[in-house]
C-alpha cells in the first residue's frame, strides 16, 4: 500500500471522528418509466398493476340456475347395527345438497349420493320458491342423478352444459352451491388437474379444483367464465392441516349419460369381454413394440364379442372410435359410454402391425344396483330397481357358466362364474377370484348369473355376504365379503 493511500485513509478516519457529514447512500442510476417502474433494459422488473374485472355480472346471471335440495332418507348404518332397532324402521333424517337446472321442464342434475334412498325430495330455487321433486334416474358408478320438479313454473331458468374436454389446467372456475346450508355461496379457483382417479370405481375421471368446495356443495355446478357448467361437484379430500381439495364430474360425462338417465332411469354399459392391463415401457419392450400407450389384451371372458371379432391375446388396443387409448382404465371408461349391442371400431396393434376391427358390445354386469328404473322402449326389460338406501359396489363381474367351465370344474347346470375382480375392491379383500364358480350366496343355491345378482342385492341388507365357491377339481372355498 502506498504512502498516498495511507494518508487518504487517515484523513477519512479523522473526518469521521470530527463528526463530519455521513456518506450518501448509493443511488441506483436506472431510468424510471412513466408508471413508476424501472427500465427493463437495465435488468429490473416492470410490475404493472392489472385491474381484475368483477365477476358480479356473471354470478348474477348464473346463480338462478343453481338449486338446493332437501332429502329425507334413512341414514347409513355400520354393518350389523340394524339389530339395535329391534326390527323397527330406521328413523329418517334430513340431508342437504346442491344441484342445477338443465331444462325448462324442471330437470335437475345432482349427485347420486345426495338423493340415494330418498323417500321425499324438495328443491328450493335461489329466489326462495320451493317445489317437491321426484327421482328420474341415478347411476352409482359415476355418482350422477336426475330429479324433476313437480309442476315447474313457466319462467324456470336453466344452465347450459359446457365442454369439459376443452378445459386447460389453470383455467378459472366458479363453484356455486349450498355449503353448510349457506345457500348460493360462490367460490373462485382454477382447474388444478384433469382425469383424477380417486379409486371410487372404473369410471373415475374427476376434475380437480382449488375453488372452495365443502359439505353441501355436492351436486352443485362448476362453471367456466362463460357461464357454462363444466363439472358437477362430487367429492372432497381433506389433508391433515385442514385444507380441502375439490373434485367434480366432468360435463362431458354428464352430457353422454343424461339422455339415457332421463329416458330409462339408469345406465346400461357395453363390455368388450376382455382382460386388460396397461402397456408399460417394460411390457412394450417385451412384446417388441414401439408404442408406450394402450391396453394389452391378456385374455377373454366366455362368449367374448371381442374374441369372436378377431381380437387376440397380446393385441394392444390403441383407439376406440378414433379416440386414443392411454390405459386399460381409459378403455374401460370409454367402452362404458356405449350401450350393449352397439358396434364400435377398435384400433389395434396385432402381430406388430396396425389393424382395425368392429366389435358388437356385450352387456356389463350391473352389481351396483343402479340399472334403469323403467323398462326401455319396446317393452324390453331393463333390470330391477335397487332396494332404497342400500347401495353396494363389490368390484366383481359375474357371468354365466359355459360348457368348457362346466367340464373343467365339474359343475352341471348351476352356479355363476366370477369373470373379473377389481384390485382393492371388497370382492378381492373377501377372497373372490376370477375363474371360480359361485354355487351359493348367503345360504341360497345359485343357478345363473342373473340369480347371483339378485341374491347379492337381497343379501346386502345383512352383511357380510357369504359366498360358497367351487374351483377346478371341485375344490370348494368360502369367501366373506363386506360391502
């Protein structure tokens, strides 16, 4: 260090000791913009204020289409608790939910779990008018239901169904409903995710939103900012810190099922009659395939329409009616939107070559007990009505015992074949396995698949349900299933 430098430092220290003026704070030499920001060319951020538009005009327009439901029904009791009532009828309780009007005839969309087992339904409009309503249709696997106002007024407002397939994650959404009994409450959020699987069934494809959804919002609409309904609020997931995530049934599913629900009171679904698994990268490598999406055919149920159409084991189904198939679950969901007897076109990878086949769908077994409430047009029987207040979903598909199964197992003219069992379902936990033949349910002999379904519905009133089964070589087994 030079003598000149040391001299300057000493003079500076002396000035400080004498109480000289403090040093000035450094000043950023960056040019300012007219709105008070800093020139971005100098590396700063221009944070302009953006005035958000009010949603009040939109809310005022769509709120009259939202309704609150009051339902009288017997409460669900844990298994075996019916005995505490000594054979007396279980007292009914009132529960509440939300819904929205979809046409001028007074048709209201809501959740199946809102109106399940209802002995009386009352609907209140946003202006305070109240109407009795009747159940029109319900579908437990998708948790959708329709009710209709009795003697609806001429000036009834109604909501338009939007296209949930056009939604993008990040789009703004409005939820309107009656949480905790607070009528026509409005919350705002964004679409957080699509196609969420909550494990409720094979047709899960929920929209996820951070718009506030609480008890009482069930069945209410989820609107886009154009005022169209893009979802039906159906489920809430709570975390340990008290936060909630809301889930809604996409409007594309509502639009697909609504006509059948209104016409017959339920949904009959088509089935390919195949066993499937996802095409994973490892499986694709093993099969020598380039693709990474699709559903691999592992086998067929007896009488499979897909097999008779030319579909083979290890074929990969990559499209249905031109729509790409991402997974086995996606294929099951899309097939379920078609009715039994419909002809659908499958795109395949068959023997490493692309192929296309037309398959006439069979009928998916209805163990949920939510088949059509009314016969279909033409007098064809469309199933039986489920016992009120006793829903059940075992996660098992049952079919008729075919001659080859009779030969392999040794049964003759009796029983119902277990075709498939969903992983994690009550049926799997109870011990049911594909390929076994059910010969007895709750002590009653089984002679057909139809009889098995009827016995299961009757036995659910006194769970658990005890199945007696027979396997190859007439090896018998007992399965106890708790719905």
